[in-house]
C-alpha cells in the first residue's frame, strides 16, 4: 500500500473512531438528560401538589390539567392504598416492599420504561415518579406521576436524527481534510524521493526548501547537509585524484632525472667514453644521484609511516635551546652558500614536550625550506614558552608564498616555485608534508604567514603534557 493511502486510511480511521466515540457518548448523555428533565418535571409537580395541601376537588382539577399534558397522577396513603383517583380498598400500587421502604425513608423513586401502571396493569412504556408525602416528620403516603415514553422517545429520535446529520457532515469534512493532509505529506516525501534519486545519479547540487515546521523539515535540513557534504566530498575526491595523478607524475619526474643521469654516466664508463680524468667526477655524480634517490624513497616511506600512525613518538620534556642550536649548526653552511644570515633567539630556560628527534626533524625541514627560497637574506629561528606550550617561529626574507597557495604547500611533491624542480640539496617537495604530519602527530598546530616578495613565517605550537 502506498504511503498516501496509508496516511489517508490512518487519518480517516482516527476521524471515524473519534466521531463514533463522541457521537455515542453525546447521544447517551443527551438521552439521559431528556429522561432526567422529564423526571425532574414530574417531581416538581409532585412537590407542588404536596406543598399546597390541595383538597380533593383541587386535586381533580390538577389531574384534569395534567392529563392534557399526557401526565397521569395517583395518590396513595401510608398503607399503600390508592386515595386518588379512586378510594378502592383493593387498589394498591405495584411497588415492592423495598421500594415502599425507600419511600418511607423520604427518598423519591424514578422509573423509566415501565410496562405497567400504578395498579400493576399492563400498559405502554411509561416514565414514572413516586414521591413520598412527609408531614411533620411522619410518612403519610406518596404521590405517583406517570408520562408516556412516546413523547420522550420522539424527542430522543429527533435528537438522534440531528446528530446523524451533524456527524455525517463532520465525517465528510474529516475525510476531505484527511485527503488534503495525506496529499500534502506525500508531496513532501515525493520531493525527498526525487532529490534522493538525483543524489544516486551523482547530482549533488540538490537543495530542498526548509521552513523548520516539523520533523519532515528537520529531515530535509539533514538531507541538505548530507548533499552538501557529498558535494564537498566529491570535490575533495576530485582534488585528491588530481593530487594522486600529479604525485605519480612528480615521482616519475623526480626519479627519472637521477636515473637518466646515472644511466648515461654508466654507459659512458662501460664503453670507455668518459676520459680517465673525468672518471672520478662521474663516480661522484653517480653516488650523489644514488643518495638523492635513497633520500626520496626514505622520505616517502617516512611520510607514509607518519600518516598511518606507524611511528612511535617518545615524548618527554627537554631543554629546547640545545635542539635549536643543533638545527642552526646543521643549516649554517647551506645558508652561507646562498649568502643568507641564519640566527636564533631563544631563552635558556626554553623547554619542549615532544619527541626530540622528530622535533629536530621538523625544525630542520622548515629551516631548509626557508633557506631554499631565500637569497642574500636573513633567516631567524625564534622560540619561547607560553605556559606549558612551546612556540617556535621560523622567519625568512625570501620570495614568499602566494595566499592562494598556502593551503597547498602541505601536499606531497607540491612546489611553490615550480622552477626549482631540482636543486643540489635534493628538494623533493616532501619536507613540508612531513612537517605537517609530524606536528599533527604531536597534536600541535602549524600556521603560515607570508607576503610575496617580503618573506614567510612558519609558526609551530607544541602543547604541554596536560593538554594532550
């Protein structure tokens, strides 16, 4: 069964059951109310008759008047013998001993759908009231009044017919409203179904209207969030695929250059095409290119281990100034070749909570990167503590990085300056990718500020023990 018909069936069922329950309850209440009102009317006649202490002639007149309203009256004494409309000693009421005792105790009796009159003769349905006569605290008999049920039944029947008309109209209106609501909900579901179908076909530019009124709107809002996430994921997958293709091309390029050089030199040595005076230089070049390939492979392996959490960090707090001095000493000779000034600023009590070897590796890679893109400039390594945190900034006055490229410098084999595909320092484009992964492994943060033509500043923050 389709959802529309399920909704329609559910709505109509609820409407019908509600109307039926309310109708039955209302009908019973109103029917009882009609009987109650008639009983109260008869009791009021009895009270008036007793209160005025009428003579026999007055009672006869009242009886004549009440008969015109289809009300019959009878009076009985304390011995249960009729005193009106006849005084026959053989005429007693049809009440039981329990009912007579009830009257003697001063309580009225209301009977409906009675099949006999006051003297026990069979008649049509009557509604009968027996009201006790109490004078000076003494039981003196009772007054009996009866009215045919036909009049009351006519009123109840008219009430029932009116209710049928009203409830019939309510059912029709309820069915129409159920159809409207079911159709409204079904349309919303169909919108969601069509949007889902578009998603399955790869169209992630789907957006459903949301008005924040009910759970369906919440569902549509979640659907829009899902579609946006899928759209962003698709872009990221496409970007990663482009990175993968570029990675394969870069790996091929990085490895082809040294392999081509090595192959040419080996062929020259093999066929004695290299003069004896240049054989030593050729072997040095082969060794240099071999070391470059080894570094390239090792850096790739190192990067993958870091990304897959296969490295184990041995973190402890140590004096950071010694590590910074070590880094500066390692890079100083490379800086001199490019006529760069390399210096550091660090307090003697500067400390870091990190893996010592990986901390040094991070600073070495960033400092080398700064040196590679700086000529005749200055490189500054600055470190200090903020509470338990250790902060290191490495600034240079080099060529800088375009703002649009800052997010991409962490990609493997990415080069901000494509003209520097190969240098004598073996730039592979892996240094910053490794740095980013190592900083993330320490749960630290790394950020970059740069201005083209003025320089770049890398800022690395290592958290303290209590922040991990």
